[in-house]
């Protein structure tokens, strides 16, 4: 009973506006992660959205309240909306390069507690949390997300290039360049 909570309500302040609708390889940025994650057998797929979040096929749209709230609020709303799920993957819609194989490895390795992605020594999303962590996740505050819950978590290494979090126009250009270099969407999704 693992559900997916895709965080897709970012303000895009450093980007200068609607980053999730910005085109990457001809499609909105948010579609890259959403399409890859749609291929996995989650019991529910929630997208925590702002009014500007593009339509994400196959996802239940849950609006961030209040609009423009911090990352912790997106997580809390997503977890609260899950009901009786026993686990949840938290993923970010502005991380367009994470391959399907990495998401699958997280699910396959999950032991009921928590498993994170790791870049260097840092645990980060995407990550899968067992229901025992849901109360703490509903009480998160600020814009730091669930990082404190990932400090000592088991983890699976993620190539730093694939962990690119698009926050600026330069980040989007870097993702575009990475995809154009021959590491295409088709290769990522296998």
C-alpha cells in the first residue's frame, strides 16, 4: 500500500515564475518526473499543486493551502490526504532527470521504515517513508522539507547529475544540455 506524493506546488521564485510549466525537451518540466512515476504500481498518486501547476495525467490534484506555502506544508497536506496507506514515496516535480530505475530501486529496497536517495553524504528525495513517520511529516514546518527524517536513513546513491533540482533558468538549461548530450528521455525511463 505505497502511495506517491509528488510535490508540484513550488513558487518558482528563483526561476522567475512558473518553472513547472517551462518546457524541457518540448514538454512541461513537471511532466518528466510525473510520466516516469506513473509507470510504477502506486496505490494512489497525489500531486500537491499550485494554480499554475500543469495538468499531470493519472494524478489526483491536491491544492497547496495556503497557496505559496512552504515545502513542509506540501508534505503535510500530501501525507494527510493519504488516509490508510502504509507507505509513501515523496518525489519532487522539479527533479526531471531521476531515472525510473532509481525510483524502482527505492521501492524494491524499502523495508517499511524509510529509504532515501543519497548524493554524496546527503539523504534527500525521492524517498519512501513508512506510516510510522507520517505523524512527524504532518508536523513539519519551514522550507526544509523532511531532511531531518532522512539524516540517518538507509539510502541508495543517486548520480549528482541526475539529482539536478531545477530552481533557476540556468538549471533548466543544464537539464536541457544534459538531455541533448545523448542521455535522452528514453534511456532514463528504462
